[in-house]
């Protein structure tokens, strides 16, 4: 291992250097090759990993549980409703107790502050399986997927269309860290967090990449190597669904948008997809789509993160 990441928490891509992120991707490539060759190594044999969910999950729950098993560790999958958290125990006290039992905690939470409290009051690595602020494991798997398809990350144009949400934030961090030209197109009032824009511009300056935030989806998609989208109403925003669908209709990934990109563009979606809303059937099932490879690579990159940090 070129870089020692043992004991670190993984809450946001912005906390890590490009070299550290490259180490994670390289480990993901290795573990994927090992898995496809039938040579999974029990790198975490004898370890116990707590996986806590405040939100429903398909890909995250399954990929973490399976990945932990493949690494030779025990996954304790916990719902917050079954823990004392729901009866008034503080997050800080929970962190102190879990640190005495477990070797790491993976948590999918409503508030990013919950992750920070777990990290700051415990003594074991905390891994962000999704928060309202970022979704770093998803985007690390996406970067692995892009590298597989494009053989590089630097200098590619990545266009994100839709809501400036947690996935968008992590894409901005990850893309600018690796010298990509990131173009984000959102409706007015749905732009990414200003602090994320500021940090991403700093990373782009350091890496030779760039960041553009616009309200014009065609401008963002023009000459793109990657087009990415996410659901228009995330969990907890269901009441706004109808309003968001009307506002975001011009940001739908459809054949017209894809035609503005490079001819070998890849189309990405972190799933679950609301077909006919943020993406059409013809695109998600079409020749440019790599969404199923993305879903698979969540498994391999999360194994990489765990094996390097725990």
C-alpha cells in the first residue's frame, strides 16, 4: 500500500487528496479483478462492521453486506428504529459504545451532522453510505466506472443535469479533484451548495480541471464525455415531487440531450431511476448507458474503501 489510510473516516471526497483517492480506485480495480477471478481475499477476517440505516436502501444495503462478507468480515445490518437512538440515546453515546464492539461503522443518514458526531465521538472509522450533503461511495464507484470506460479521468467533460443535490456535490468534488471539466446544469433555485462550488473551484484550479454551473442543459451537455443524472425528488422531498417534475422537465436525459454530447458519450445514473422523468427508457436501456456497471462497481469500490480504512 503506497498510502496509509488506516483509521480514517470517509465522509466526503473533499477530505481526501487526489493521491489518496487514486489509491482507493486502484484498490477497487484490484479487488474487482480478484473477485472476477474467484480469488476474494479475506482482508478483514475476524472484523465486525456495523451498517446503520436511517433511510431505505437497495444497492447500498446489499453491496455493503455482500462486500463485507467477501472481505471475510461480519456485517451487522442495523435499522435506527431498532436501536436506542430512537429512544433518546445521543449519537455521541452511541458512537462511544459502538467503538467498543465494532471495527468500523457504515451509516446511511438523513443529516450529515450525524456522521460527524459518530466520527468525532468514536474511535473507529465512519463511512458515509449517503447523507443529505454527499454520497461519496457512489461517486467513487462512478469514477472507477468512468476510468474503465474511458481509460482515464483527467480532462474529460462530465455534465450533470438535474437537482444540485448530494450526488451532484460528490460528483463536483470527485470530478474537480481529478482534473475533469465538470458542467452542472440545474433550474434556478436548485443549484448546488455555494460552499461546494467554492471548494470545487479550488480543486479544479489545483488539478487543471474546471467547473461550470449553469441553468442551460444543452450548454452543459455539449461535447460531454459523460452525462449524469439523479432523481429529481430525493427521499424526504416527496411532497415537492410534482413541482419538481414541472421545473426540471428541460433537464431530462433524453435522445436530444445525448445527441449534443460526444458520439461515444456514456450516460450514468446512480439509481433508482424514475423512468420517464429524469431519464427516458431509450437512454437508460440504450447503447450509451453504463448504469448497471455503476451499480456493480459500488460493491468493488466499497470493498476497497473498507479494506484500506479498517
